[in-house]
C-alpha cells in the first residue's frame, strides 16, 4: 500500500497552514475511524508514523524544508500538535487510549464548586418522631394514630380525669365552638395529649397490646421560647399478662440508650398522671456533658425527658366497657409519653420552639 | 412552695442526713426539691419544692417531715398544742351545717379580749418570727400571722372573724341567688345559688373555703374573735372559686382534699398564737361533723392489700430479696396507715406455693391522704418510698410482628418524592383565619370554629393546608429568601361543631429558582411545568389506570379561588379529583404583598391513599436496537398537546415504546398562530431487529395521526 502523497505547500501564512494541517488532521481521523483489526492498526501506524514512508515524515521533509525562516516556528508547533493527535489516535486504536498530551488539552478547573441538585430536608420533628417510633417498632410495637379533634371522654374522662378534677387545669385546652349545651363527654376539643389513642386502641383490640402513637397535640398556651400551642408527642402503651414496673423501666432505659447512645443513663422519679399509677418522670444523663453538670442541665447532670407509669386500673375499667379482657386483676400494662419538640431541640440545638413551625427555608435547609 | 429544713428538723430531731442528702432522698420519692438555698450558719436551708397536685398533703412542713420520717424510718413528733383552760360560756356558740352534702366539719372557737397588733415573738420559742423571717413571709398582724402559721405548718386553711360582727351564729349553706358579699379583696360580689358560703343568721360572711368577707374581718379594734377551721367539699369549693375567678391558698387545698381531722389542731395553733398577746378562750371547741362525709374521709373502710399483687405489678427489684412483707408494713405505717395482717386464702397460697410466701392486710387509710383509695394507690406508695431506682431494668416478652400504619408506605413515598424534588418539609399552624378558610375550604360552609381561639388569625380549624403554606411562602419572601420550596403533610378539618372530620392532605409551595446551585449554568425560575412534574412524580408513586390534568371555564366556578384561573389545573387520578395546583391568583398574591410568582397546590391524600402504592416490577429489557424517529411538526396554537398525544396513543403500535414532546419553540418563520414541536418517538421490538419497511409504515401512520389532530409535518 502506498500512501497518498503529501501535496506541496506554496503559501506559508497562518491561514494556509491552518487549512493544510486541518486537512491532514481530518484525513488522519477518518483513517483512524476506519481502523478495523490489529493489522489495520499497524497499517495506520506505518501510514502516518512510518520512519521512512510515513506521511508525517513527508510533511517534515517537504514542508519544513520549504518553509521560509519566519514560518518555521509556527509550522513546527502545528506539526507537533498534529503528531500528538495522530499518536493519540494510534493509542486509542491500539487500546491504550488517548495520550496524556491529548488529555491535558481537555483539562478543566476542578476547584470550581460542584453543581448541586438540591434535595429537600426531612422536618426535624418528623425525623425525631420517626427515630422514636423506629426504636419501639424494633421492640415489636405497632404504630397507631388517632384524631386531633377529640371528645372530652377520650381526652380526659377515660384517661381518669374526672369532670371538674383539678388535674384538668394542668392542660389548658382549646375547644371547638358551641359545645356548652352538649353532654360533657361528647364535647369536642383539640386533644391535649396523645393518650386518648390508648383508649381508642384498647376499645378496638383485646390484650396483648404494644403500640406506639406519634401525633400532633394542642394546648391553649402562650407561645415562648419553649412553649408552643402546637407540639408533638409520642405515646406508648404495652398491656399484657405480667407486665411490670421493672419492664417499664427496662423498656424506657433501652429506648433512651437507642435514641441517645449506649452511654445514656436513666433514673426514675415518682410523679403524678391521672392515667397511670405508679407514675414516674424519667431523667436521662445530660447528653451535653455526660452527667458532669453544665448550663444545659442546670449543673444537675440530668435532663427530664418523659413521663410514664403503670396503666391505672380506672383506665382499664373504661376499656373493659367494650373489651372485658381488660381486667386489671388479670392483666397489667404501662404507658409513656414524650414531647418530640423537646427532644428535637436538644438533639439539634434548636433554641426557639417556634422555628419548627415557621417554614423558614434557612432553618429547614440545615436538616438536609 | 418553700420549706425550711430547720422547721422539718423540729419534728425529726434524729434526722440522720444533711440538707443536700435529704433533698436528694425526698426528690427520689416524688417530693421534689427543685432548689436548695443555704440560709447561713444554724439556719439550715430553704428548699424550693415542686410537688405534684395529687400530694396536697405534703405541701406544708409537717407533710414533708412525714415523708422524711417514712424514708428514714423515724418517728415523727406529734402536733400538739396545749391551750389554756377555757372560761365557761353561758351557751355554746351556735354552728349549723345546712349544706351537709358539701361541708363535712366546722369547728368554731371563741376567743375574747384579744389584742390585735404586731405578732411579736410571743409564740413558743419565737417560732413565728424565726420561720417567717427565714421564709421572708411578711408579718402583718397576729391574727393574719396565726392563720398563715397554721397554713405553712400543716396546710390547713383557717379563718378568723371579728366575733362582734357576727349576728347570732354560723350557718354553712348555699347562697341565695342575688345575695351580696364583699370579700377580703374588697370586691362586692353577687352570689349564685350554687355558691357555698359561711353565713351568720342574717348575712353571708365569706365564700366557704375560698375567701373571707370584708365586713367581719379582723381590724385593730377587734376584741373578740371566732376561729374557723373546717372541711369543705373539693368540687363545691372549686365551683365557687371558679365562678368568682378566685384561686387562693385555701381553695387550692380544699379543691384537692383537706384533712378532715386537721381542723381542731389548726384551730388550736391559731388560738395559741392569738392568745399569746392576751385574752382567753370562752367555752369548748364547737365541733360539728357530718357523719356521711366523715365516713368518706377520716373513717374510710380499710383497703385490702396483698403482697403478691405488689410483686405482680412492680416486678423485679435489684435486690434479689424482692419486696418483703416487712417493707410494705414499714413504709405504709410510716405514712400513717394502720395494717392488720389477714389470713391468706388457701387457694391463693397454693397458687403461689414455691414462689413467695404471700401476705395480706387490711389497711386503714390516713385522713390526710384522700388520694389513697385503692390497692393500687398503696402499691404506688410502697414503690415510691422503696425507691423507683431500686427496681431492675427488665424487658417484657416480644409482642406479635410489626404492622405499620396502612398508609405509612404511601406517606413515606410522598415525602421521599418531594424531598428528592428539592422541597423541604414544613409544619404550619393547625389553625387559620375565618377569611382564609372561606377562601380555601374545598367544601365551603363546613369550616369548624374554635370556642377559645388563640387569636382571630387562628379562629378556625384549617380546612385546607393552603393558608398555612401561603403564610410560610410569604414569610420567606418577605425575609428576602427568594428561593422557596416547601411542602407539608398534615391534617385538614371539615364538618360542624357537632362532628368534625379529619383528612390527610399535602400542600406544596414554590417561588424563585429551581433547586440547582451551579457556577456554570444560569439559574432558571421555577414554573408551572416544574410543579406539574413534581405532581406527576408524586402521583406516579401510586398504581392508577389514568392520570390527567384539566382546567375549567371560569363560569363553572370549580377552580379554587386562590388559584390563577388560567394557570392552574385540576389533578385527576382514575377520574377522581385528587387536588389542584398552579400559580397563586394575582389578587391573593397582591393581598399578601407578594410580587413574585408563587406556585402552590394541594393534594387530597385521603383520596390518593385509596390507591395502592405502585410496586416496582421488572420487565424484560429488549436486547434489540431501538430506533428513534423525530417528527418536526408545526402546530396551531389552538391545538393542545393532549390531542396529539392521544392521537399517537390511539395508533396502538406495540413497537412504539415511547414518545414525547422533546422541544417546543416559537419560530418567526411560522404563522403567528403556529408553533414548532419536535415529537420524538422510539420504536423497539422485544424479539427482533426492526425492518426499514415497517419503520416507514409506522412513520407514515404517525404523520397521518398527528395531522388529524391538527399538526403538520414541517417541510
């Protein structure tokens, strides 16, 4: 096979050189594109880079010699570029890929910032709710929900807040309009806690029950840094034969370790809730200082986190009206409830509870 | 509430711990000490207490001392006050309880010749001065200080009347509607027939258990005093106090149950302080009791308590012994109960054979602990004083398998899709203004108002998530945060004040640029089609036969008023309306002072959740080369993409696996009412390479179909 002869070059101005070299480059590319099989690779090499008859050899022989002195530099540069391209094509064809020089020509500034397709953030309350629910789901708890507008019966009476009881004062209630003429137990209100779902669950299902209930609740509280008329709770209920106070302790101790790390310690204090007896408040060792005492835990080393207790027999008595299996002599159970905002504020260092409900992009984007 | 450790130690001389340890031990037993303040050498400490509402008996020094006695197994010094012998009276002072259902006991003591003035350090060991000084309790006069002292010491409200202003004697009765009483706060009150009052034979003297009356109050001129110490019914006091908007120390105690037996002791304390300044007692203490109420308070029937029940409910203790019978007896006795051991029934004993030795008691309850009524209440006391942290951490047996909420998967799919599209989740108020509700309610007239709203802006339960979303979007834009992408999953409410329905809903709102941050590419404003894409992606997570979008003529009045009538769409899934979205109506944007284009929408998730979440299913991917054909079309503006799309679909060519509008542009070379559309179509067969002749045939059929739909092939 003989190579197509290299034409003679008569004009050595830049435009002419450009045109001549572009033509050669195109020929080289076309020829490289047509390569099929290793013999053709060798033929391509001989055609362009052959030491005696290679076309590039011809170029240097014919053009460089003929060029006037002032054009030699430019011609040399163009020749070298062409040679690099041909070598690159050869490497590519022989499987070695383009030459480093060829790649260097494609260099980009990798220090420019990356282009980001921004994703949305899970709301810190949703995130915290899901974490808490996940811990109990792993312990075999079902997930339940209930209505946000409740009757007085479910929110108060069946939770052992008798009509007129002072304990009702502790939960300032938002009520639906025009309830005054209705029987007390039917009056509609915004649930002040997720506890009514305990009763709704027991009415539907005989023991055993293991349920965890996330939800939004409302109180007629003035808003400040740590209070909001809207907040969230996670409620839990476990009823079965032989459920004990030590089971309650063990369950919540496990849950707190799962949520805050295995070094978290818990301690239990007597407290009062109408729907549990015995009732307890649970503190965990301060997650900021590990219990040494800091500003966040008021130097006590402990942070109060949730309320709990053994289900009061009076609550079982209400459940037994529909499910007689809730006989407090035969079964027992525990319940617990925790404020999600408080936990989220601690976990994420949020100082104003109102930030959770403002929909401020600057706040929310931190949780991506 | 403030407690002095010095005062506590007066009743517990053998208290073995320092003030810090005492505070810790009390707190761990539910008598919470929130703060400890050192009062200086010899003065002990001041405790700031936080005691739960059920433990009203412990909201005073003697009550806290009793708890400490129980913790350390000490004997509490009894409260006794020696009074001078009374001078005889011609006739007992007359006390009559008419309202026998709500006044259980009324004691009256007549003191004559007392001197009202400064309570100097007259009282035994100058206790009033010392304790009041440490408590920073202001001294007012010996009469007031005496009742305050009794209150701080034992939590029993008492009242002192100017005896000479009482006509005849005392009658405890319900008020007659319209009767007038000026109370100690100087307010003239009109009484209701429900109000429980202390009266004399002519007029009301005070609101029983709440506040005394102005006219019979002690003045510097008072010579003769009547000391009242009584027991009133919690509900009756609560109703009276509430009706008159009063909350006093006395009402606080009575509402939560006072000690039926405390009246004579409290009366003696008040009398001894008053008499320290001179004067004498006349006649014996008049003590009228209502047996029916005494039977419900001081003389309650004993409660049965079984040791095995204690163990059944409390479970495992760290101490391997568990809770022995002696602990139960010791704890309850220290708290004022009397225990009588009972024979354990043979059946029960055999049931428990080999486990523990069971024990059973009849427990007589102390008069000051009305919160203890049942066996469980006694068990709680045992657990409390034993110490909650003495119980082991055990776990109950695992329950049945985990079952998530029916729509948990759907909810997670919706959330994940929106987050992937760059939307942040937000939570807005549950409430909105009546005006916003009227604007956005899908069913006008079914808006539920609140009886005691937080504000007018939050007067009703939100019927739609749109008002909250608009508030949040506007909040960002007004703070110069120009790129907004938010969504909320929440409950919306409809119905009446009789019955409220709740449904899950999704709202989203956006303004500003697309969620891309780039140095090299210019930011593009988010538009209708971006939002439509998000909606399509959300809906595509659910299995449905059809999804379409349409718009209604203005006169139909179907488009929500908050949406731009020509730049909004109804979303239909399987023919059911599942939501609306589009550009915010310019009128509403202006009303909210928004200059930016805001895109907003709402999806009724209850309807969407009726559809199953689409389960991914793999299809064989064809190994044969696909062929793409582009059709450059010219389309009249009146022709909608929907008809071209439908025409192509109607061809039913199985090998036409995908087609879409790839590009749409206005070309000045075309007619004014025309635009250019590039339709891209992909042909592929699962089992063979496509032949040229079939491709040509399909090409022709596509051209024919789109021509019928109003488009022509560009020459």
